[in-house]
C-alpha cells in the first residue's frame, strides 16, 4: 500500500515537471514567433507605400505631375506640329495677301491707263477681266471691253504689262486675254500675232511697257 502511494507520487511529480517544461518551451517558442511577426509587420508598415500617408488631393496632384513628366516627348511633338501648321498657315496667308495686292495694283494701273479711253462700265469690266486672268479662272467668264483712240500697239503693251505683273502663265494666255478682252479692236489679229508683238517699240504709243508696278 505504501509503495503504491510512493510510485503514484513520483509519477505525478514527473508528469508535472514535464508539463512545466513543455509549457516553458512552448511559451518561449510562441514569444519568439510573435516577436518576429510583430517586427515583420512593423517593418512592412514602415517601408510600405507612401501613398498610405499622403492625402487624396496631394496624390492626385502628384499623379498629374508624374503624368506630365512621363510624356515630355509627346507634348513637344504636339507643340511642334502646331508650330508647323501655324507657320504654314501664315505663309499661305502671306502669299494670298501678296497676290491680292498685285491684283489691286494692276486694276489701279488699268483704270489710270484707260480712264480717258473707256466708259465707267467698261473700266469695271476690265477690272473683272484682270481678276479672271490673275486667278487663272476659265476665260469663258471674260466679257469684251470697248476702247477708243488706242492702237493695237497700246493694247499689246498693256497685255505684256499684265503678263509681267502676274507671270501666272506663258504669254500665249496673255495674248488670248487681250483677244477676248478687246475683241472688237483686235478682231482682225490672230492670237499668235498678238503674242509676237507684245513688247514691240516699248516706249512708243500711249501705253508703254512697264517693268515694275511697285508705285501702284
């Protein structure tokens, strides 16, 4: 009976000791694991995305700035394309204005030269014919103009001056312009003959050869 109680007591204390030891070992393991997990979590939080610490409005501004910095080449290309288009448009407008200035000068010159030799209506029609010639419009729209006291040589000189002012075509077209505009005065003259005599006797006649229209 006494031996049984002693044996039971021994096993009890041994079991208790193993339990305490196991608990201690387990506690140490769990504490170490918990500490490592906590350190990892704090490190991840410290090194995590800074976006978590920045207000939404600031994030939007930063995103816009980064987007602008990320595409400098595209922005430069767009600006370059706009600059080229603007230069092209300015150049086209300059050419158009220059051409219109020539037309205006030619019409003023014609009005001065023919003021004494044509009616008001014929002077206006002459101006319209000059515009047709300068713009390269179909000659079907040209209407004849009547003049008085002028020789064929005067009309030839006028035709050469128009050709020299615009130089939009060969002199064949200038000869045809004269033939259609002064249909009555040049009815007996062929276009080829008109062409070959455009600059005859430059300083003779009432209408003389003009090399420059700058003062008109």
